[in-house]
C-alpha cells in the first residue's frame, strides 16, 4: 500500500489538522512523525517551561493516534536530515505538513520540498495555524500593516475562515522505529514543575475542555474581566494554540456561535485578541529577527543600563518591592503563565523603571512561559518597549501601584502569590508601613520614571 508521511510540528492535534486530514483522505498507510529539532540554525529551541509542555503534549498525542490505529513516531535531530531518511526508510510516496512562518522554518520547508521533488516524492503544505496567511492581508498600498486596528478590520473584511476539519476516525500504518519520549529529557531535573502539573492539562483533550469551559461560562463579562488578574476571566488557550493542540479555526467558529445577543461585546473583545496573535505572526513573517532586532531602528541608539545585575535578579525572582510586579513574576514561576495585564506591567517595569533591554525580558519569558510563542512574545515585548509596531509610546509607563489599585483593589491576586503581605499595613505600597519579610523597592517609581523619560528624550534628540 502507498505510504503517506505526515510531519507534525506546532500542530499536535487530530481535529482540524489539514495535513493529517489529507493523509487520511488519500487512503493507504499513514506514518505520523514528530521531529525534535534543536540543531537547525535559526529555529529557536523551546524554553524550559515549553519543553515540559511538549513532553506531555506528545504523550497525549501518541495516545490519541493509537486510538485511531497508528503510533506517533518520534525522531530527534536536524529535520533536513531526519525527514529524508524517514521518507527512504518508509518508502513514502508523499509527505505532508502544516505551514510554519519563521524564516528558518520556511527555508527548511522549501529546501525539503525541492529535495522531495527531485526524488519523485510529492510534498504539500497546508494552512492550519493562522486564520489568515501573513501575505494575505495587506494595506491599500500593498504593504504589510504596521498598526493593529486597520489590520484587524482588513482581516474581518476577508472571506469567513474555513470550518474546522474532522479528526480521522481510522488510520493504518506500518511499524516504524521510534525514539522513547522519556529519552529526550524534556522534563526538568530537578523537578520544578509541580505548579504546572496542578494547573494545566496539556494535549488536545485539555484544549477542548478549556475551550468549552470558557465559552460555556467564562466568556460572559470577558471585556471587563480580562483586565482583572484575580479573576479566571480569560480563555487561557494560549499554550494550547502555541503547541497547536487546538486550531484558531476551531476557536473562531466556537466564538461565532455565541456572537449574538448579550455576549456580542465580550466575543468581539475576545476575537480581537485572536486578531492580535495573527498580527504578531504577520510582523514576524516580514521581520524574522523580531526577537533580537528593534522594529523601529531609532531604538538601536537607546542607552540601556549596563550594571543591572542585582535589579534584574530581583525582578526575575519577584523581589522588587512592588507587590503587583512580584505577584506576576511568582505566578509565572509557579504555573508557567502570567495574566496579560500583569505581563504589560512587569515588562514596563523592567524596561522603563530599570532601563533593562527588552531583549533580556523577552528571553526570560521565552524560557519561563508555557505559551512562549515566537511571534507574540517578541512582538509584545517590543510593544511595551516602544520599539515595535503599533507600539505603546515609550513615555507610557505602567505604574505598578496605580495598576494594582485599579485592577486588583482588594489585593486578591497579590496575596495569592505574595502571601507575606497578608499582614502589611499598606498592601499596595508596603514601604509606607510595616511589611515584615518583604523587601524595600529596588527603585523609586518617580525617579526611575524621570530617568526613563530623559533617556527617551535623548533618543529623540539624537
């Protein structure tokens, strides 16, 4: 029987998986492979929290594939070498995958397609993980968008995204040697992942359950609750979307089914967040070095602080003396995720109050977040820095005290992660009273704000 090889990457699901759906439609035998590639230049290896998630996601995917009749084949090494060898080993007549959008990934895929063509193997790729291809939505002048709002309006004028595809009911395939997942060493040693295990259920089933929970109950009030870190008011689908355990098409149509009536504003607000994810991927597609190079080149001359070791360590460990910042950083340590409102505050504090290069924060989040997404992580850090597209102006500096009083007035979020403040005389400004065991502020907010504004002014005057 003819063999079709399906190469999975950031699409670890059975439902709405175009490459897998096409393989099932072709008939014959199917081999499904995941290649753990940390060697191809330019492809960013996952950070520690993402490696933990990947381990459990692959374990869940293997169970799902076994239930429909085929194993998950695991191989490790540079995909440019591993995939052709597996094609030869299985005698595959066709190889299918879903598209990725980083430059190194695109170049690898193009090279493999050309190699397949030379050897008579059909190679096809599919749109699976973005609602709109990055090259699809352009300005009236035919350029990529630089501002989110007109980008998203243009997306909404496009034809409705396709309906999700069903998962295959039954597959057959040959016996193929596979690595043992445990041998890949994705789980942390020593084990620091207890909080992650208690919080998340990686895999397609976990994604489906979270989607149902959100749209069945939590979406009501989303437009307001999304800003309240103490409330379970966001979808928390970001790690599932990052690993492709659910597709944006599935999310889109689940939202559309509830868009009328009293939930209309909440759904519109939520879909704009899906739109921001699309915008970030368009930015990365046209700016492949988004994680390391200022989108706005004038920021290349910015005078970042060089002697920041103690302050950086305080920020990383959640010991800055500012409760909202420390709560956010400790939340990330514990569960590999941080509320978006607090992400903006912690990012602003690092960049503007401490004058530490945004790239330091981007790299730290890449390692610590289970939803560390190559496009969103880089674009969001540049947004906060003021160096990115659609950027928050550099002089817009998040005040962590004001933010805490507005969005966590009773301190429920802060106390969840900074319990030593339970007896503080002044919860949001603990330096104004007794706060045993809690550190003093690493910087003065007013002074550090003025320092940041002066640095920004110097950049403008240069």
